[in-house]
C-alpha cells in the first residue's frame, strides 16, 4: 500500500469517528466518504461498507451542503431546517453501524488492513 492510499484510509477513519462523535453530520460526511472511496484502490462500485453513505447522498442530494449554504437565501434555509433535522435523525438509524464497519476495516493503527 502506498503513502497516498494510507493517507486516504486514515482520513476515512477520521471522518467515520467525526460522524460517530457528532462533530460532522452524516449528510456532510457521506459526501466526503464517497469522495475518498473513489480514490481508494480495489474498492468495488457496490461495496456494502460504503452503501449506507451512497444511500444518504442519493436521498439528500437536493439539500445544500455547508459550503453551498452561503449561496442560499436565509429564508430558504430556514424552510429546509426541519428536513435537515429529519434527515440527520434518519441517517442516525443506520449510519453509525456503517461508520463502525469502516473504522474496523480501514483503521491501520493496529496493523495493515486486509480489505483488498
């Protein structure tokens, strides 16, 4: 495994921990997890450990991410606030388990991961 791959894996584990700790929303985290997945070597298009995040993305692609919210009218964001909350609660019903699976699979602190 090369240095770039190890860096991506560490970042993935950090993201999963941040979501579990409530420091990063599942909506924001799903997009970042998906981006990292696409940079990892040997990950299938439909990988069950990543599917939860793909589901979150596909169900929330109409909602603006934090970086995009600056471009939205405050009134529009206020109208969406209940949906943001519902979406996060919905994601909490299954995403924590997906985060734990990613951590178990990609955390290389205790040695090399055997996912490939």
